[in-house]
């Protein structure tokens, strides 16, 4: 497991002290920023402005009238501006220059260990890069008393996994436990969870406890039976006891505090994620019959203490909204987040990917959520499809052509000596169709191999047939192993880094063999040469030796129909009947135009030989074709008797 860097931030009355511990060489950077009265006031104004704008977005987003749509967009733009101003102040003013340079170069997850719960350090904005820190790397927060435990688990590679049945749990799918509106005060929570449960894929196991069911006894039974990876609490804002401890209300008079969490989670083999879902209007504390609204700083301190308590008592991570979010915003965030986590994505990386979409959206609600705990923790093992996917920042236009030659593989050779890519482009189109059929947002080497098995008459089909396998059987096994993705028909499909490398290798293979174009053998040799890829692994599971398959492909004399050049009209085949002149389609025509002949067009142009002595057969054909049913005639006869003419 990747070890994260740790940024310690300690605030005193006169200064901020920073210490960045880097995991690569066990080095650290130490710096300090003086805290002036003007700096305090500017920070207070920026925090208040960001909070006010986020609350405005919640109020606007909750209104469904059509007249509010223009105001909604303006509110989102104002919120983004307020967050950018706050982020730039944190990065450029409070953060020392040495720490700034180090964070620009860092590519590992980052954990904040700080005594400043009211400051969202995750939202530091680097104007040079044009993005927030939480959009570049995965980040999490640690509170006092939990840093040593999380660091120890990370060094041991446990990621919060206990020894009891850990290896067995790694192979299971994501399991969730919902606690919904336990006090009956939030009917909207039931709507939230119902919509979320409907949106999640069926592969995610979920148990839902509504209202009176959400009590400690029922939780104990469900946790013991299901061993959930995630506990989703949709209820009122945490309340404070007389001793100052934060607790969550459950059904009846029961409470979910640190002690109850420890008793409930002690038997689990893996520390679960606890996500708290509540709305801005619920952030009140009770004082007899009166309710007193929490201030933002008091909210932040309360939530951090509560997260600290949950982490200490057995939770692997805790996610809470710093600012209020609407019902729709909570639904949008949790739907995508849970799907990412179910695919084996680490918690911090899943949040980073969601926040990165803010560059293409005006909704900044994802910036409200705070992850307490280790950002490198994975709740389930990565699926086989995720091994092929390369997580890349997509800063380019999402509507660009994903099959552009310069994007996928820039020319290796001068234009005069470069192998022809027209056949390669056809294979890429087949692979792209396969990726779209599987609802993937990436083009990988398994899609290239499936495309090769679709080339009728090709050497890949011939080699598989020699080994006793059908091409269709191999395709179905690969599709089943990769599974179905979540991309829509409008989602751009981009090649993975490994796919680009394979295509470059294919062009080198074609050039080294003095081939005029990148043919099937060159592509197959490149795909099968990767020793640790998904295609290599799947073929081994099928009992196919990739090296042996590659040798059979290279030695095969078969040629795919798509590789055959269109016939030259000046060189007629010897056995072709007189009067039949093959039609050569213009460049860029369809496969049917390049490989077939348009007999109707040739007959209209008097290019077919005359038909003599077949009037009876012609009348029978016409009568058959004019019937209402069974109107498809078949001509049967020996070769050369005149079926074509």
C-alpha cells in the first residue's frame, strides 16, 4: 500500500508552523508563517464568504421552480469564485514558499494533521496549476490521537484491515448498511436513501434500517451477519451530551457514541467507512425547549471531535459535509462515490476523481465533504477491469476524436517511410465499438485483442482454431471477466497508456518486417508481447499460452478479408466470366463496396453478359418475388450454368 505524505499544521497565537514529512526518503521540510492581525481578519472574511456562498447554493438548489434556474447558475459561479479566493489565500499567503514548491511536485496521497478544524486546507488553490490541491492528489485529515495508528497500519500494509478473515474479505463485493431517519424527524432522508439505493448497481449489497429499526440491537444483528464496509447514517445533526461528547441519535432512546461504535465494530474484519448525511437546516443544538443554531467554527470543532472519537473506536474513515448540502447534491455525490469505491478505488482517490469533474461543472458541492482517516484505504479489492484502467486527468476537450492518430500514437517515422495505418484504424474502430458495447470509458488491450478475433479469415482466428478454441468463445470469456462499466453512449472513450504503448510497438513491428502497412500480425505480436497485462492473464486462465499463440499467428498464412486490397480493374481474374468487370470503389468506401460487386449497377451500365434461353426461369423469379410470403428465390445449379448472369 502506498504510504502518504503528512503535512503537520500547528496554529498558535502568533504563527502557523508547518512540517511536511515525505515518504520517499524519510525527509521533512519545516517552515513557519507569522500570524498578523490583518491576516486573521482576511482569513475570517474569506471563510465567511465561502460559507455564505455554499449556503446560498443549497437554498437555490432546493428550489425547483423554473424561474430560479438563472439564479442557480449565478450562485454556482459566485461560489466557485469564493472558494478560489479562499484557496489562493491559504496557498499563497499562509503556506510558506518551500512547502508550496514541495506540494507542486508531490504525487503521493497527502494527510493533514492539524489543530485547525475550521480551515479547509484541502481547498488550497494553486493559481499556476489552475486547480485545487484536492483535485491533484488524494487528501485526508487526521485528528489528534489517530495519526500514530493510521501511520502504523499504512506501514504494515493493512490499511485498517484486522487479521480476522482479512484475506477472505478482500475478494467480496461492497456491502453497505443504511441507518435512515431513526428519530422520524427527517422524512427527506428516506427519499434520499430510496433514490440512492435505486441508483446503485445490484452488485453492491445493501441493508436498510428505517426509523424504529435503526436501533443498537438491530444494528448489532445486521453488522454481525453482513459485516458492512460502509455505514451510511441519514439522520439529524450530531447532538452534544452534558459532558461535551457528540453522539448520533438512534431509534428510541439509544445513541450512537464512541463506546457504542466500539462494541458494534469490534468483530468486523475490516474497519468500515462511516458517512454522515445531514442538511444545513438540521445544524442546531437543543437546550430545553429552545434550539440554538451552531456557528460554522463550532460545527467544525464538533464534527472533528466526533470523527476523532469514531476513528479511535474502530472506524476506518469518516466522511462528513463541512458545509450544508441539498438533497440532490448529497445524492449525486454518494452515488458516484460508492460506485468508485465498489470498483476498488481508494477512498481519497475516489473523492479526488469526483472533485476533478468540477472543472466541467458549476456544482461545487463535492468541496463540502471532508475525509477523516487514511486516504489510501480500499474497502474492496480492485476488480480485473480496474487493473487495465489508467487513472488520468482529462483536461482536454471531452468531445475530441478518440481515434485521432496524433492523440493515440504520434508518427514514429517520416511520412514517406511510415507504414500505412488504414488497416490499423479499422481495427481501432472495431475495438472502440467493443469498448462502447461494454459501457467502458477507456480503450484497453483486451478490446484490441477482441477486435483481432473479429477479423474474418484472419491469422488470429486461424491460430485459435489450431489450438482448439473458437473466437466467439474467447471473446465471451474476456467480456465476462471485464464486466460491464457505467459509461453512457455520450461518454468519451480514451485509450489507456498501455494501449498507446502497444500501438506504437505494433508500428515498430510493421516497420522492422518491411511491411507496407500495420497488419494483423504486427498488432497481435504487440498485444501478446506484454507479460503482465490483463489480456495475458485472461489467456492463461483459458489455458492458452500467449507465446505459443503469437508464434502460430506469425506462422499462419491466413489473411483477413480487410487486409485484401481491392482488385485492379486492368487485371481480371483468369476464371472470371467474360463481360463481368469488377467495380473498384473509391478510397474511403465501406467494406461492402471494397470487397463486393454491385450487380444492379453493372446491369444498368450493360456490363453484364447477355442472358439467352432463360425466359422460363426469369418468369419464375419474377412470380416468386411478387408473392406476399415466401418471396425469396434461390438459384441452384452447377458452376458455370449461368446463375450470376
